[in-house]
């Protein structure tokens, strides 16, 4: 689907990370701006990180105006992606239900609905009976421990095949002349002109990267990694306010499709959807302790199963097939860090927490635009790294903490 290349000594742009964000950035650089002397490098294989480990839910019903506009553009790109990339990415518009179990949660749902409506996004609060009509398997009775008082209903939300998205962007970028280099580990980011003893940390300018296959020069280096974003950024002398936590997920045996929508419960820390093959895909919140471990735990699966059965007691006989884990880079305000940094030529597209997959297309589009115009694109102006020192945060916890 894509070619192998000999690593050149110079590129106009180097992108670190061969997941959906890095590949989308490379694709839109070539497609929208004609910048094709681009290398995407990854220490493993394309899509081997978070892009291949997520639960593939897409939506745009966020809480802040900045977030709603950003993710809505991404959803637009997902809707036309199969045609644009000439590959069936299996996008399935299911509708997205965020359940409210308390009065305070219901107030947050109404808040989000009004913000969404002002931005032109299809989103509304519905009652328990409407929830039951959309998802008959849910228990909406009043005698449960966590009664369903209502839900934020977002009809455009859905699921998409994450592997196909990675393959589509990789093949299309390769076709346009971008070079994709797997098994190419970044050992250092080369910076000159800084005030620190190592030439980093106080400004300076990127000159390239050092890899296990040799040095490569470039005036522009983009960090599109997940899990290791802060470690890579430290190489350029740009510290990030990020903590890394494992995020676990699980999938059941396949059965006849009975859950037509995506269901999320922030109070129960669980989200679930059913694939076209009939498996139920579950996820929860990140593990409480920040580590780089990606093994599954019994504690996670016990808690997950208990919460899912509180919502859908009728599936108690279904068997779990497997569970897995990935790494999530969490920022203090649950919003990403994007765009230019204090080191000239070094850009970041990181800090995606548990919601990076749904933002992949628009992130690539706006990062490519930022590189082409030499400043942060308007759509990501609020996500700059400077907001943490200026105190201008974009608080998305109400819609992003467990809001898949």
C-alpha cells in the first residue's frame, strides 16, 4: 500500500509519529499545500500506537466553543474520507448518547447542548423514554443504583475503522510523494542557537533530528507522538504540562447487533458501541496512576463489567474475548497542545488524552496549514502551548474526561 525509501539526508518537513495525526499532517501538506519533500518517521510500524488501540468513536458535541468548532470540522472530514482517500474506512453514523444519572450531570448536558446548538451542531437533551427507544437494551427504570435521568443525544456521532483510516492516509500520502519510514527511532532533536548549555530550552532553532539510521536535517520538525510526547519534546528543550496514563479497553464475542447507538456514561466511567461484526467494544477512564505500562488488569475488567451490567443487565452471559491498553497524554485542561513553540521550526500536535482519534483529520489539516502559512491556523489558535503560562485554558473536562 506504500513504498519503502532510502532515508535522505534532508527534508523540508519531518513528522515524528506514524499514527493518524502524523499521517494526516503529511497528507494535507502534500494535497493542500504542495509540500511533498516530507518524511514521516516512527520507531515501530504505522498505526502501532494509539491509532491502532482506540475504540474508534467520533463525535463533535464538546463543551467549549473552540472544541465544538474543531471537532465538528473533523467529523466533516470523516464523512467524506472514504471518497477523499479512495478507501472504505467503514464510517458508520450511529448517533451518540451521553447519559446523565444525576441532576448536576443533566445540567452539564443542557449546557453542552446549548453550546452545540449555537455552533450549528446537532445535539439535544432527551428523556429516559427516548433513550429507551434509541437503545432498547438500556435499563431506564427508576429503581436502579444509577437511574438514567436523560441523555445528550448527538445524531452525527458514530464509529469508524481505525486501521482503515491509518492505511488510507498512509497510502494517499505515499501516492503524493511523502516518504514513510518505519522502524526509525528518534534519538534526539537537533537545535541550534539556544541560550542553554546544550543549545536548548531558551529558544533556538530546529536543524533536524538524530535517528537510529543517522542524522536528518530539516527546518521544520513536528511532534505527532502519543504516549511519548513529553519525552520527545524534552529533546527539543520544550517541556510540556503532560502526564501519561494507560487507558484500557475490551471487546466481547460477536453477536447479533442489538445496540444501534454509541452509549457513554461519565458517572459510571464507561462507553460502549457495537461493531458491524457484532462485538461490543468497551472503554473506561484512564488508569489513576501515571505509568508507561500497557498490560491489562483484572481490576479494570471487574469494574468495567460491573458498570456495563448496571446499564445493560441483559448481556450478563456474553463472554469477553480480550482486553488491551494504550498510553494517553493528559493535559491539565483536557485539551490538546498544538502549533508553534518557543523553538523556531519545532511544532507540536500532542496531549490528546483519550480523544485523539476523533480529532485526527482536522489536526492534520490545521497543522499542515500552520506549517504552510508560518503561524498557527485560526482553528487551533486557542490550543497553543502559551495558554498554560498565560492562564487562558480551554477546559474540556466536562465533555472529554470519559466522553468518548
